């Protein structure tokens, strides 16, 4: 399989370029040049596979020029061996609705699906090339924790994660700082997530530095992450009775549009999914886009569902590429205009296949309580957004993106019993370690160089 950038499809790339670099040099995102269409017969064969084997079949479509199917299969087994569910995901019935529980991985959020696998792909690459990698990311919580868990103790990889001090949940912080791993450097900055993100982008734009330390990006623009996530949509869809498949909606708590795009990609592969319902918190850039056709920046407002506190939904650029029929020049124009004006209005924005909803911070605790009353099921604050204005008579699969125990304060304030997870409790007895570095690019660059040369 070959890949192109959403902003220039005259140059082709390999799977290795895609997962190592994450972001194309022209600032665009990688997309595959073609997609296999599964026939109904092939789909009935896939229906019989367990989660790991289904992952192997799907990801192999994209990665076969980098890794053999057998090798991929054992990487996938290894990646998901740390999950607490026997078949990796669990589907729970609540009333007539289905909840696809994606929080049984080591850091209790769906990001583990992609980052456990990405860590193992890096390991293969390092063993082949004998060259060390330096992984750099900014996080508002879950990505940092999942990336650190996926790369913990891995030879040849040094991990630097910037996070805003005091602005991630205390348990998310412990997941990053209480690992005891020597190859991990959590960096607490005296700034916001946006400051961290801007510093990272500056470092990636320094092509000389980027090449000298073999810098790799782990945020959700990395296509390898998206592909690993497509699998659980297909797994859940194949488990539906065939007469319900076409009428079932996937409801997805959304921030950067990575997770919902992973599901939508299946519709290009012969999988008939009629609707994706995008559920945001009060940071509603996508909800406004789907309502009005205008994509416009707003201020990030910290919310009770912090992992969705995002105002630029990076992966929307991939959807745009497909909506514009692969016209990379137009994508490039739209993104340029968006950068300049902070907004872009579409004349003919065809949103068929999508609906959206936005839940405020006032609504999140009452959504949690009403789901509890109605179904005796405790959702986390991100998943709670998916229940806003949901028609209980419609067939729906709701993606449960995190375990409630990661966000105890929400339940405490609502006067509810505080959920507990033994893996998080174990962190509390460990000594945290983190570094404090001024968040300007040159200080972070010096810090990285110093730590790498000391190895
Ligand atoms: C990252 C995250 C989201 C948002 O996913 P996107 O791919 O950014 O849309 C939702 N819920 C939780 C718990 C997350 O960690």
C-alpha cells in the first residue's frame, strides 16, 4: 500500500514513512492511495475471527510492505496481551443500546489500542535499522499516559511528553510520572496544553534537529493509530444481527476527530454504516461545523471531559480530503484559508452520514446520573456526552472511551460513589518523577539533547 499527503498527492510514501514520521513534511496528513473493498462473503469470514485475528486481517492490508502477516499477528497479540478483557473489547447491553467498552487496556482509555501497537512497531523498526528514536508528544492527559505505557522500557526509544502542570487530572499525571522507567521524561510546563503543542510543532519544524535525533510524533494525526482503531468498529458491527447492521448508528465522544474518522474509513471499504453521531463537550467546533457548514476556531474552555478539550480537530482534514474527492490542492487551499482567517465556510458541505451533539459542563454530571438511573451503568464524563439527546429507540453502539475511575472528581462533586480501579490505586504508592523545563522551544531542545547524550 502506498500513501499520499492530504495537501499534495503527487508524491507517494511507504507505511514506514507514515508511522515513523506521523506528519508529512508539507504539514498534511497521510492517507492511503486506495482501499480494499470487502465483499459480503469476505465479511462473513471475518465475522468468525477473534479480536486479534481481525486486527491482523485489517492492518495487514496497510502494512504488508513493512511487516509480514505472521510477524504482524504476533505483534498484535503482544500489544493486546496487557488488556484485561479476554477478547480485548467488551460489548455491554444497556437497555436497547450497546456500549463498546474500549477502556480495558493498561491506561484505561481507548488510546491504548493504537499506542500499544505503535510502540511495538517502533521496536521492529529500531531492531532493523539499529537507529535510536526519540518520541515527542504534548498531551492533555490520555495520549501521554498511553504513549508512555506503550513505550515503557523499550530499548532505543526515548520518550519526552510535555503536559500542562496542574491541568491534567491527578491520576492521569500519575500514569505519566509514576512509571519508574528510565527512557521516559515527563515534562511539566508552566503553561497550557496549547503552549505545549506550539513548542512541539516548532521542534518538528526544525528539520535539522528533527533529523539529528530521529524525532517521531505520537499524536492522533499518526495514521497507524487510526488504522488500529478501525478494527473495533468492524468487530462490533460484525457482531450485530445482519438485519440491524445498516440501521445502527455509532455514537462517538469526539475531540480531534481521530476516533470517529477511524470508523468512517470503513464505509470506504464496503462496510455499510449509516450514521456516525459526533458527541463533543462544550468545545463544540465540530458540532457547529455539522450544523452550519462553518469550521471556525473558538477558545478552548477546560471541561469535565478534558481529553476532548480541543479547538482544532486535526483529523477533519482527512475527511475533507475524501469529501473533495482527493483534490489535494483544494484541501491545501482550505487549510491555508483556515489558518489565515481562523474559519472556513463551505458552500456545499455534504454531511450525510454524520450527525452531532454537544454537551455542556452543566449537563455532563446529570447525563452520568440519568444513565445510572436508567441503566445501572456508570459512564465516564467523555462517554456521558454521547447520551445527550439520544433516541433510546434507535439502534446505536456507543463508544465508551475511558474508565470512570480516571476522573474521580466529577463523581465526588455530583455526590456519587467514587469509582475505583486497582491499577490506578497501585500508582498512588509510587514516587512521582517529572522534570520542569521552560516551555520555549530552545530550552526543550537543549533538554532533549542533554538527556539523549547522557544515554
Ligand atoms: C482522546 C479521547 C477522546 C477524543 O478522541 P479523538 O480521537 O481525539 O476524537 C475521547 N474520549 C477520551 C477518553 C479520550 O482519551
